[in-house]
C-alpha cells in the first residue's frame, strides 16, 4: 500500500510547520531525511496525534543524532519530564519546588545553551494537556537577526555571552532541584551571541534566560542589555504559540529558536516528556553530555 505523502503546512509566523501524513513510530530512513530537511527549513515541526511510547520517542529522536543526558541525576537520565503530577499521584501545588522548576521554563530560553556543546533538537511529547493555558511559545531568532539594522548587527557580531544554568535557576528560585554534585558538572560556559546554522548558513541571535552577561562587559549593564535584546527578539511577528493536545510531538532546533512555557492553573494535569539531541563536538573533541 502506498504511504500517504508527508504534508508540511507552514504556521503563519514566518517559521514552524504542522506535519501530517507521517507515523513517527514507523519511519523509513528516507522519511527521516525528509523530516530533517523540513526541520532545517521551518525550525519547529509540530506532529499532531502521534501518541508515541517512551521507546518510540527515543528511537525517533535518535534519528537525528546521539541523545543528551538529562540534568537531574536523581531522575530518568534519558528524558526531561515536565509534569504537574508528582510520582505519588498528587498534583503540584503553587510555590512548591516542582512548581518553581516548571515556572523557570516560562522565561524565553534555548535548551542546554549552558552546556559547552548545546543541544541541536528538542523533541517534546504531550502525554496529558492542560485544559486551559500551558501552551509552548516559539520565537524565530533567525528572523530577529534579520530584523536588526547593519549597525546593530556589527555591534553584536563576534561578541560572546556567559551562560549559567545555576544563575538562571537561582533567578527562578529553583536551584534546589539539583544536587551539589549535579551543579558541579555545570560550570558557566561562553557561547557566541550570533551563530551561523551549520546546515542552512543562516545567521541568528543566540540568547535567552541562561545568558548572564556579555564577556568582557560590565556584568549588570550587559545583563540588562541581553534581557532587553531577548525581549525585543521574542516578539510578534516572530513568535507563535502551540496549544497542546495529548499525542502531539513538537521538535524544535535549539540552535536558532527560543521557546517558553505558558502558565496554567495548578490543580490541572499537564504531563510532558522531552528527549534532547546532543550537539556534535568539534573534530577531535568530546561532548561529556552524550548519553551512552
Ligand atoms: C522544554 C520546555 C516548556 C513547556 O521542554 O524544554 O521549556 O511548555 N518546555 O513545557
Ligand atoms: Mn526548554
């Protein structure tokens, strides 16, 4: 029987597409090549109604490279689980440690920018959607770069920012969800403020909540500058929100897209699971976060 053709319907934000006509649990190799091309073009791919098991989710993510280890060594190392339901079945309550951790994701960021080699793709699967709120918003940092005038681009190009997960979790009052041992593996790192995507050659801003300061500049002033630049970058017409339904999987490219969770009332169930594809080290280098 012939497979239905893959269809990619662009989202009306200049990036992002809804992809149908594909079963992510049962993909031919050439289909995952075609999806990688779509991911490079659109930067965010929404796959409705996939209902992947954990194993299918991991297998699909591995098509795009080795996976990254999750941060919290006390929990599952293959997935980042974002859940409003605790392991004992109770719902998370406002101001609890888990609530503060979930809220830390409600500030614009790109996943693992605080690791020496940041991730390429994140693949977030919705097990249970909140009945109100709980969308995930995306911002196109390529379009943000393109919207800067040449003087502003020249000012930013070549600069580097310090990214620190400990600092950003402290801002969100949720540094206590990692142990001192976990923190020891996460010292601050430097990243370029402007990146060139290795597959497309497009340039983009690279910043978000983990970016503490511009290297070599006044800490306070450059922190404010980065926050203002991020606020400006993550604005219409460069953003869209995905409203989740159970079974959806969304894949985004952390190298050129920022995202944030939107609030939802505590007392609702919202269960999300994320697999993350590790960035490739430079020739001869090593990425200590690759999951073996
Ligand atoms: C993530 C994330 C936001 C959300 O999974 O990396 O930031 O909406 N999620 O759950
Ligand atoms: Mn995230």
